[in-house]
C-alpha cells in the first residue's frame, strides 16, 4: 500500500517471498587449500582462511586472491589481510564467496548468500607508522651542518642533545668565569656570601640537568648512560641546598666551571658522527684542546679545592652549615671527582693513542721517501 515504506522491495513484484531454503545435508564449509577441511575451514581452526586474502573485490569471484598474499588488483603488502578484524574477514563472514567455493565444497552445496549491499573496494594495506621526530635544534643543526640531514634517527637524537649541552656549557661557563673573577660578594665569604648571581647560574644549570635527565630516560635505548644519571642526580642534590639555603655560593660556582670542557667533548662526537678522519686536522686540534681544558677545569682544580676544604674544617662558618650540608658537600664533590678522574683516564688514553699513530705515520712516510733522520 505504501511502497515508500519498503525501499528495498519492488511493489510490482508481488507479495514478499520467504528467504530461500538451504539444501539439505551438512552445512557447507569454507574451502581450505590442501588437505581435509576442518570445522573452521583452516587446519588450526582459528578462522575461515588458510590462504591470504585481500579486501579488493574482483568481478569474477568477489575477492581478489593471489598466491603469496599480494593483491592482484592493487599494491597490497599485507601478509594476513584475512585476519580477524580486517576488512576481508568482516566481508567474508557476511557471506562473500571465495574463488572456487562451489567446486571445492561439493556439487550439492549452495554458495553462501551474497552481501546485502555492495561494499566499496578497500585494500587491507597497513597504515604507515611515522617515527617520532628528533627533539629540538633540528633547524639550527640543519643550517650549521649540511651533514646533519643524512644522519640516522638515533644519531639525530644524540646530536640534538649535545647541541643543547654545548649551549648550556657556554652560557654557564662564561657566567661562572665572571662570578669567579668579579663577584666580590661571593668572593668575600665563600660559604655565606650573597649568592644572588650564583643562584641565577645554578638555576640555569639545574633546568638543563632536569631536561637532560628526561631526554635520557625517554630515549634510554639510544643515549642512556648510567654514569650520566649518577652525575646529574648528584649535581641536583648539591644544587638543592644552594638554592634553598643560599650557602656555598662561591664553592658551587667554582664546581660549575668544569662545564667549560663540555663543548670540546661534544665537538669530538660531532666530528665522529660526520665521519671526519681521526687524523684530520680538525680532529687532532680538538682532541688536544679537549684534553688540556678537561685537565685544567676538572682535574687540576681538585687539589686546591680539597685544600681549602681542609683549611676551613672546625671554623665557625663551617660549623654553622650543619651536619647534613657538611656531609652532602663532601660526598657529592667526592662522587663527581671520582667520575672526572675516570673520564680523564679515558681521554688521556685516546689522546696518547692518536699521537702515537701520527708519529708512526710520519716515520712510515719518511721511510718511503728515504729521508729517515
């Protein structure tokens, strides 16, 4: 009576028919490739497919199939497009016939019902997963060094981390030198002097250390190092008392001067990442400067520092610090100095190795030229 209420049936076709009955006998099974068919159509009983399918329909069989799991109509690289949850599985479960289903299931078996409506062709290709971009300093490094763009993702992570480390070392080192030579308030009383300018320098360094700790943890598999974790945590613990109680300002700034060696250490890594020869002029000059500066600011400063610490033991200013600050001062400095000595030994060995190879090359060249002195 109201044909617009039944859009899926033609009113002129007569009364509604009942759904076609299936043929008597066992329920038709989905064909499997090779061997006897199990209940699910696959030897493992996990799903209706043994051979990979794709979601691209073909006009002959309803589904495009190709040996090896590749789509015959598109560029599909999925290995299991018929897995549960994929478009191929959902469409086939609604009754889409497989190629050769009637011939393999038997002469008496009817083909499954076709889908109610035509489905758009869709490939089961997996979406590309974009890798996270390396953090910050990308534009700066790409402009300064053209070789940065050709580095791997892991190299870019460490490169960016060392760029930030170099900038931090330059800012903190220059400000620390100014405080060391010209800040009369902290020089007059190294333990209780006014640390206003020192607090600014320590706050900058603390912010960098916290950010570098987060980067180390986030990219632990790339740049993780337990010694850097120990170094950062120890420094933060010492800086806490300086920022909270305003004590040991001149001492904290003196220890912060050790960052002046970091630019040379980072530059050595930059040259290695850009594949500069070990005996190149830039590498040799940077290696010598790194060794000299590292020794001056981190090793040569150890004896006078502990001599000053010994000279103020038992004084009134030292007693006013309290037991906790006294122990924290000595313990943190001891830990950092032990690590500095370890790193200095490695740097010295590397420097000696490079110098000895340079000498060997010179001797070899002189022997080839017949001018052995």
